[in-house]
C-alpha cells in the first residue's frame, strides 16, 4: 500500500509537466534515485484507482 503523499507526488508530476500518467513512472523513479531515496514508485493501476478520490494539491507559488 502506498501513502497518499507518494501517490499525490506522482499525480503532481503528471499535472505539473503535463505528461500522461504512464510516463510519470520513469521520471519519478529517476527523481527518487537522484535524491538517494530507495522508495517504490506507485504503480499505474494503483494511481488509476486512487486518483478518483485523491485531489492533487498544487501550490500556486513562484514558477520555476
């Protein structure tokens, strides 16, 4: 089971970079590896089920 934060992170990547959900897996895995974190990336099926009930919260702060 993945935490809401892990799922929200992957959904946030999808929204922020406007990429299809399936394509976020490799990107998130790379970011975790670069950060030195040994976390498992939430799978596509879990995201599809969970995104229906989990609102992605994006801050509207400074742009990159």
